[in-house]
């Protein structure tokens, strides 16, 4: 439970070139590790354009972090949070992320709510000074989390005085999406990236086979629960094991809050993985489904039909949406139940 300050550390680059034996150039992986957006990232690209693509991708991540960070006093989000209700100009990047936050807020009936930031602060999730706030304090803070009061008009963002937003639930997904774009622009046809465990892949492996992506076992986070075979997809997980603390009562309190009561979302799901074409959407959804719980998440999937999901319940069942069942290998004894359309 180390202290992790959101997005505080600027990108730290470490370029490692790892040739893969005697394979031709097209089969060689070029790999880049960096720390940004408060998480370790690894980018891997294949082919002769890989070096340029990795460099461009790292620059793009650094640029996005500067715009989207909630703690960096130079960011657009910080400016809007500290403008006392005045409208603040925002870039197309920030607007894209805010649009997605609004879309998934509506789809999930408020389960994803980026205006929960003051409540996250009260729990200490933003600084690592963890504590269980008292009920009155949470109730008072919850009164200032009506996301519909946050508006974007003419590329200007208004966060009402007394409110604050944070894009932690979807910024990494957007960064991944932008990296994919950088790679494609640079002519890369095969790449895989992990942004703190959130995976996004371009194409297939250089040999033409599907990428194999492990899904963490939330009960044993050092092990995989299963393997997914994907091409051209994002695989993004929200789990109760990622960032949490134990209270004096011995209970575990984690970093995804239920906007309904301001407490860590405890609706029967311990991890939610979302698979889809768009990393930004998948990241927003992973947080939303985690909060919604199994029944609402299943209904959400049936209504949207534009993503797939693997949910793990607190009573150790794996729920998987019908569209991905063929690509999933269960590595555990847990039963798998298919969510039908
Ligand atoms: P991670 O960032 O660990 O991969 P998520 O994508 O689920 O996991 O994002 C969790 C982050 O989202 C939290 O750290 C917090 O900043 C923010 N958050 C927590 N609860 C909510 C919520 N209900 N709606 C929107 N954002 C939330
Ligand atoms: Mg998320």
C-alpha cells in the first residue's frame, strides 16, 4: 500500500532494444518502458518503423499527462477545478475524454461519475493518507458531485465552484488509444502495450497468430485467472486489488467508489475486464461495470452490445459475455457462466 500521487511523476524513459534472436527485422520487438500517469507502462512494436513509433508514442503520453492530470497545476483539468466556476478553454484531447465520461455516465446511470474526486480525497486515495471518513462528511461531499452540473460548451469546460473532477478512470485508456494512433501513423502493423496492466494491441503477433492477454486473478493478483486471445483490441481491467488499504476494522477499502453512497463500490464484483475496439471506452466501462455489479452490468452490456466483458464475482464465479467466450481460456477452478444476449 505505497503512497502513489496521481500522475505526479513525469515520464521517465528507459529505452531497451531487444532483438529476438535470428529472426528477420520485421519480427524484432522494440520495447520502451516508461512511468507516466502514476503507472508503469511498456510499449512493444514490431517492424522497421518501430523505433520512430515508440518515440512518438512516449512524447504523446507525456503531452496527454500534462493536459489531463488532476494534480499538475499546469493541466486543463486542474485549471477548471480551480477556476471558481469560470469556464476554461480545453484542447480537443480533453474534450474527447470528457465526452466519453458523459456518454458512459449516461449509459451506466451514474456508476461512472468523474465528479467523485472530493470524496476520493476524503478517503485519502489521492495522497495515500488513507482514512475512513465519517458518514456526515461523505454525505456533505456527495451533495457536490452532480456530474450534470459540469458542462462543456464551445471548447470551454465549466466545473462549478465547490466541485472537482478527475479523469483517473479513463485517462489511461485514452492514452492507449492515442499510442495506437501514433503506431499506425508511423506504419506499425503489429504492437502491444500495457499501461499499468491495461493492454491494447494493434493487429496480431508478427507471425499472424492472436495476441494472448492474461487477466489477473483478483483473489491471487500475482496469477492469471485466464487468457484471452485478441487482435486489434483493448483489454482493460478495474479491480479491488489494484489500490486499497485496510481499515482499523480489518476491512479492505478500495479506490473505486460507488457514487450512490460514497463508499468503495461493493456490489458483488471484484474485477471487471472490458474488451473492445476503443481503449477510452473500455477504460470508462471497466470502472462503470465494477460499480454496477453483475445484474446491472449484464443489462448494460445487452443494451450497448459494442463491447465484451469478463466479470469476477466476490463468490468466485467468472461471468463472461457471449461474444468473447471462444477466445477465453479459464486457468482456474472457478465456474464460468456465459451472459447471453
Ligand atoms: P485503475 O486506474 O486502477 O486502472 P480505474 O480505471 O477503474 O482503475 O480507475 C479508478 C480511478 O477512477 C480511481 O483511482 C479514481 O481516480 C477514479 N474513480 C473512482 N471511482 C470512480 C467512479 N465511480 N467514477 C469515476 N471515477 C472514479
Ligand atoms: Mg477504468
